[in-house]
């Protein structure tokens, strides 16, 4: 599948991560490699941290690769485990599902041991201790937990986890004190849903669109924003039916069969090839668009001219 499509698919699969779809396109990160997507999730501001956590925790191979690339963007050298966890847990929100948390902590532990080869005997040690620390955070800072874990108990709970050996008391004490003095902070869920992303569109309105394969006209709600054209079945839909990145496309007035006031979106450099775009099929799956060009009909000549001008 084309990179652009992959990126858009990713946008749709995590319903609330829309903003930035054009960021990737504009920056030519079109391959949609795990590294490129991970970097986008890590660096792009305004993404929904809950959705990032859900996305990274998915079990499919593609997600696992992105998770790995995402964790590798973190530099944990010379940080103690709590410092590293603070950094890691700041870049997304831990998902609720246990198996997802497990995959993410596994990836974290692997990365931590890569950066700090001589702290633990194995990745497992790091993994187990990371969980113990997250539980300690809840025990010490959640007001509903009455029986607070003491330093002695924390140390004895973690006996023998280093491949049968004990970790140095000094290390455990340091980690305990760090959590005690400051809980893990949860990053703001500053994600923008559609209402926000499309708060200030360049243009929006009803238009008729000619199908790519089946040549029928469908009424769609179009939104032009961030150099992308989105179309929806209803104005209240959360997810678009299709997304057309406008980069490399041209627009012109055209005479359509049976409909007045038409415009055409086409790629002047690759006549006869499909335009890079995506849509959801009837089952809700995301598929590549089938258009070599888009025929769109407005209800008046003035409306058509306004759209052409805005798209340009
Ligand atoms: C740490 O504890 C605080 C306070 O209870 C809580 O808000 C936060 O979610 C906890 N962090 C983690 C990673 O469990
Ligand atoms: C972030 O995403 C989650 C899950 O997709 C959603 O429940 C939440 O409302 C979103 N938050 C914002 C601010 O959009």
C-alpha cells in the first residue's frame, strides 16, 4: 500500500489522531516506515496521548515495529530506572488493557538494558522492577490505598529478582525515595478530535462526488483544511469517508456528464495513474482510493469557483 495511504489508515484506526495527517505528507515522510511513524508520534505536538498509548500497544506486527522504533527514540543512558520511566511515561498514556501494558513495558525494559548494560542481570529483572515501581507509585500516591508500602517492604518484595540474586539495597532505596517524593505525572490528553482539527477549515460544504469505480454521484460533506480535502457522509460524522491529500494535485473547471458546475482534481504529472488517497469501504476498512481524477459538482457556478479558488 502507498505510504500516504498507510499513514491515513493509521489516522483512521486511531480515531482521534487526525491532526498531522498532512504533516507527514508535507514533510515527505511518505514511506510510512515504522521509524517515520514512531518519530511522528514522539515529536508531533497536539496528538492525543491516550490514542498513542492504545496504538502502540496493539499486537499486530506493524505496531510492534513502531513500538520498538518509538522506544528507541528515548535515550536512557545513565538514568536510573525511575528517571527513565518518568521520561517514557510522559510520551503517551499507558493503555488500560493489561496485555498492551505488558508489551509496552517489555519494550521499555529492553531499551533500558540496551542503554544501561551493567545495571541488571537481565531484561526480565528490569521488567519486573518497573512494574514494582509503577505499583509503588499507586500505593504511595493514590489516596484510596490506605496501607502504604514502606521502604523495607519494597526492598523485601524485590528480593531475588536479579536472576535469583538481590539488587543492591542502595539502588532500591534510591528508587523508592524518588517515587515517594514525586509521583509519576500523567501527560495531558491534549489530543484534538475532529471538532478541534476542523475548527477553522479553509472551506466546508455539501458537494456531489462521482464514484471512482461505480459511476454514481453521492452527496458528501467536504472540508478543506491543512492542504487536505476530507469528505464525510454526514456533517456530524467523526470519521471521514475519504481523505484526498492535495499535494501535487491541480484543480480546474470541467464539463461533467449530467451534472452542472463541475470541477476536477487531477495530477498533471501522472496522467492515467491513481491519485494517492484513501477511503473507507462499506465494511469500514480503509482502502486505497480508485480515482485517476476526482469529479465534483457544486450547486452553483459561484460555489464551484469559490472551491476552486480555495483549493488553489
Ligand atoms: C502515579 O500515581 C498518581 C497518583 O495516584 C496517578 O495519578 C498516576 O496515574 C500514577 N502513575 C502511573 C504510571 O501509574
Ligand atoms: C483521546 O483519545 C481517547 C481514546 O481514543 C478518547 O477517549 C479521548 O476523548 C480523547 N481525548 C481528546 C481530548 O480528544
